[in-house]
C-alpha cells in the first residue's frame, strides 16, 4: 500500500514538473504576503484557479473569470447567482479535496487557497503555480483584498469595500431609528439538518451580523463556532429577539425535521416566535457563498425582513459582470459601481 501511494505521488510530481511554467524575471513579479508566507507571483496573472467558495465569489466581484473553480456546497455544481458569470469554467473537485491533476492541466499562474482547507496539500499546490491563501474561509474582506492585491485590482476592491461600508452604516442607522429602544437585538442563526439543529455564533453570517450591530444570544457566549442540538429539550438555547432559519427546501428529511422542531411547545415559547421575528433565509447567501456578493445578498435580506428602504446601492454579480465584460481578465479598471 505504501509503495502504491509513493508511486502515485511520484507520478503526480512528474506531471506537475512537466506543466510548470517557465520562470518570470523579477521585474515581471510582485510579492504578496499571505497565510502561506511571501508568495512571488506574475505581475498580471491571467489564469486563476479558486479553491474555496469565498474566493470564487470574490473573483467574480472583481471582474475575474477563473479558469478553474471548486464545486459549490449546494445548488451543485455552482450557486445560481454565479452560474452566468462562470458558464463554461472548469470544475476541479471539492473545496475539501481539490483534484490537483485537473488544477495542473489548467496551467494556472495563480491559485487562491485557504490555510484552513489546504495546508496539507500546500507543497503540491505551490509546485503547480504561485499560491496565495487566507487563514479562514469566511472572512470575505480578507479574501477580496488578497485576490485584488494578487491580480492588481486594488482600486476595484477599495470601491467594493467603500460601497459595503456605506450600506452597513445606512442599515445600522435605519434599524436603530426603526426599532428605537428595542435595538440592538440578539440574533440566532439556526440551520436545520435531517437529524439535528445547528446554531451558529461565528463564521460568515455571525461576523456580518456583528458588524451590523446585532448581538449574540446569551447561551452562545464562549461557544466557539456555535452548538449542535440533538434534542428538542435544547430548544431554549435558541432563544433570541430574532431567529434566522437556514433551510434546504429541496431536502424532504430536513423539512420534516424543521416541522417537527417548530411544532414543539418549547419552540412556541421562544421570544422571536412570539414576536413573529422568525425569518427563513437563503443558506447560500448566509453561510455558503462566503464572498462580498453573498454578503450584499444577505444584507438585502435584512433590509427586506425589517421593512427598510435601502438608499445605498447594492452590489450584485450581474452588475459587476456588466461593468467588466469588455475588460481584460487581468487588468484593473476603476468602476463607479464595482
């Protein structure tokens, strides 16, 4: 077995060596500091492979069409909101287990990874192409800034983040004016699975809710990522002013479990249930997308659920695609919207 594994590794290494691009001169490179250290990359990468969801979302927002992406977690093979922009793009396996041979055959000049997922295969990735990485998969601002720096699109990233900051400030002001003394609210992000329930305290949705001024339920303090609930007796743990429910409507087992839990008397006693502040939201936008486009879609949901009229412009994949459809994949161009 060890011999077979060693032989496979040698074959893969030989394949990677045969596909390595010729070295570029120092004048044609830039150095990007990232979770994998200091990475020397071409000044204008043309062939980008993204190995996690937030990187794919961010690349599209920056006007980049990757040559390779990993499969989505839901709505396979790719989230609906990204399908038009990624039509025809090669898929290179799962975020947790990318197909390195496929990645190598695409001859990328930049790979975007995350230390959280890809530390183990880092040496092989770096043999294929210069590889930059974030620490986590859910920090959409860090992902956006890293890809922008690596591809020379810093101006576009600054505009995207200015737009985000404007929307955040607008939402915080409007919800405070609307709710008055009832603000800030404690918010629970709850995901129903077929045989249990998860309540999140950190991650993508948690970090955005925190930035918007929401607070965590008392039960979640010092609970790390959150909690896994396997018994209806744990329902009081979910008590909050507002509950955002993540569902997968096409999964019958999940929907049955959802109906089972929400029909329990303890569920009916939750503050959010009694105040009619239980909102079903899109799991792709709230925890799966992981990038700035998904973040803006999540913020759109919050404006809608609270009946607020946003004055700040939104950012969508279609908007960014329209702005960049006539530009080179690797050249930065200032945009009023993206």
